[in-house]
C-alpha cells in the first residue's frame, strides 16, 4: 500500500521485522529517544544538560476564549490548550508527524486506522487514559449537538470503535489526506477525559502542564504535571502567561525582563526590538496567515457576482502588503504558500488586477451606476495590522465607488457573529496556520458553519474540495488546490488580501531548548528550561 504523501517519522531499524505486510507505518517510541532535548535531536554537540525548576513567564497578547478543545473556536486559546492537552499524534520540531498518546498505528486498508495506545498515562485529575477517552472525544466532535468546528475536519470519520482498553479503530468513509495531520494538531486532535464536565473553565488533559489559575486580563498560570508520561519532562516547574493588550507594553515588558518570551504581530516592530540586544533570540514564523474579507452572500447586494468581482478589482493587494507589512509577506489567496498547492503570490488569479474603472463598470452593469454603500465592515479591534489594512481597503474601494463604514469589534463577539453567520455584509477574521489545506477550504464549503454563514452554495466547489481532500498524491493534490483557488477568485467568494507569518517569536537566550514551530503554538515549552 502506498504511504502517505506527507512526511512521517520512520520506525527504528530493529523494529522492521515487527511490521505487518499491510501496515502503512508503525510509529514506535523509544523512551530514550523521546527524552532527548530538541538540541540533542538536532545533533547539537554542545547541548547542555537541562536544569529542572523555575518559572517561565510568557507575554501574551490575548486571553483564551474557552479551554475545551472540542468546542473552542478562537486561536487565542491554542497556546494554552497545547500545554494542557495531548493527542494521538503530534508535530515534531521539524513539523513531521510523530507518535504521542498513540505508540503506533496500522492501516489495513485506505479507510481504516488502528491505533495502539500508551499505557500508564494519567489525566491531570488522576483518571487513567484509555481508548474509551479517544472514542468519547470523537463522539463529542461528531455529535452535531456539540457545535464543534472540528466536525467538518473529521467529516470522513464514520465510527470510532474501542477494540480493547489500549486499542482504538477509526473507520473512514473516504480516503482522507488530512486525517493524520488533524490528529497531530493541537487542539484539533486533543483528547479529553470521559465523564468530566466544565472543561471550558476547568480543563483536564494529559499534557505536560496542569491548569492552575486564570485571572482575566492579568495572567494564566500552569504547573508541571508530575505524572507526565515523557521521562524527564517538563523541566519547568511553572509557566505563567501575562497579558498585555498592545505591542508597546509587551515590548517594554520584554526589554525589562518582566517576561522571558513573547511573540509580535508586526514584522517591523519585531525587527526593531531584536536589534536592541544580542541576548535576544528572534525567529519569524512560517508564512501561514491570510487576511481575508468575508462576504455575506445570502442577500443583496453581495449575492450578485458582479458586485463581488467589482470589490475584488477595487482592491490593490500589493499596496496593502507594502504599506502594512513593509513587503514582509506576499499577495494572498485562499491557501497560503506553506500548504500543498498554496498560492505563492505570483501568477494571475481572476479579478486580482487592480482596476477601479473595471470595478465601476461592473457596478453599473449590476444596477449601481452611482456606486454602492455596503454598510459596516467589521474588523478585529485588537489587531492593529488588521485595522490598518481595513483603513487602506476603505480608501481603495471608495475610489471605485464602493463605500463602507469601518466597525472595530472585540474578538469574542466578532467570532460569534462569524461562526453563526449573523453579520451584515463584510467582516474580516484572519486565518492562521492549519494542519492541512483542507482545513482552510472547509471555511468556504457549503455545509460548514462559516460556509452557511457566508451563504456559500456551490455544488461544484464542494465537489472540488472533496476530491482534493481524497487525493494522496502531492502533485495532483497541489493542482486540484490551485484549481479551487482560481474558482474561488473567479466567483469572488472571498476577497483575499495578503499572506504573511502569523507571529515573530522573541525570547531571551537564557531560555534553553525552546523550538518555535510553524503551527504557531508553544508546545515545545515542555522541553524548555532556564539557565539564569
């Protein structure tokens, strides 16, 4: 059987004889290897011996909005849940899929996965981890009553069956190239305990750190999980997130060492602060964030493709990119360049050329010869880059006769509006890194919550997305994903502006063995230690 088209960690050579002929891959854990620090795994001959204890203080720019991985929707929660929960698989420092709560898996056929689980793992409340918790988690995800955003990501899962306390089977209804990537991603693959309620405010996981306390707008604290299953980890005794609502106070806290690490959204600010001290370590993330304008197409005027195309033609994407990011990113499309078949900012997409005159002509053809007022354009007030870009878009669109009123809004109510579809005409919610291109495309699929919210109703597009998801060959899948993006641009379902790294991470060099990863979560705090 053909192996997955995305990279996996290979089993140790001495384990080869144990592989069944029909096994796609056996992920075998060697306890000694899993205890190594990222520096040792990377072959650093000068790696130091970790020191246990101490508190790592992280400057955060947003509070969590919910802590139950099954129901949360806000990216601001991921940093916290990634340290509290773990899943069957996870991403390595090199963004390869590796085992976590699952020791190995077999794939007897393209639609069946059988996972063998770790034994002796404890949840933070002392409860034993078993296959029943895996089934419980995915039963919640797949239950429409849960309202989980993950239901669309796992739509290929027909059933999850407990074979025995440490063996669980996933039966799919279709070949799914995104399945393992979702399992490896926090919080998409996080396992929650059966029989435990109120996870949204009292999270209980199997991760390296245990929830201690949360003071809104002040701090969020975690303590080391003494029963964590990876030998020697975590090294830190506590992790404290302190909240700062703007980059100025965040950077001041970093300079004064009130915090040990943070991340910044503005590349220009990140570059400036990194130059202030040779003892600061800086690492840009992967180009993975896209800034879209979501259109409510359920009613006039945006149910008319001519109006949507006019809006796209009135948008000067390159000018936004140069002004807001100083050229640090690229022109965007539905899928960023970091994903299979992602748009790299080059080449022509339909209605991407900035042409205000053509936009006016389309508006006139649609019955708006004097221009059009689209009303409120809702944006995230807490993100200054998004607000600045929206201001430029407002000016660009005005030239083409399109008027909008900028309406900054707090993150929580804005996300509620976006997820339920209860917003007027235009709204911007930026998309961050996803484990697979399919996760991004789900936002426009007709049967997804956001697809319904925008009024997406395109059977051909839905078919294209399903076909791409089932394609395991990288080359063919990339071509299918590009065709999808051309279709979306042609119909102007979403106005994609630009793409760029989600975060620029910065930390003091006394924080050892921390590794920033493309997933833009701090899961490698579990290996970090302090040398002060």
